[in-house]
C-alpha cells in the first residue's frame, strides 16, 4: 500500500476506522472481479486501486447515526 495514497485518502475520509472498512470492502469487490473505477498506466494492487478510487471521488459511503 502506497503511503502517499493512504495520506491523500485520509484527507477524504478522516476517520481511520471508516477508511479501513471502505478500503477492505472495495478490495474484496475488486478481488471478486469488479472492474476498477480508475485507470492507471502502472500495475496497482487492489489496495492502491481502492485508495485511488477514494481520492478521485469514485467511491461514496454512508455512516449510520443511531
């Protein structure tokens, strides 16, 4: 996982626990065959793809308030 992607994604989703959950869910989707929502000239691992998708605003999330 690239440190610079993690720092940028943390600006978008400042809650570390929520960021981990969003990334892990997206990584599972990518590993099960879902196509990436971002393009890259280099080969990225699923974790970096998920972080780039968050940075570029391609992934949305909701929090449930009780």
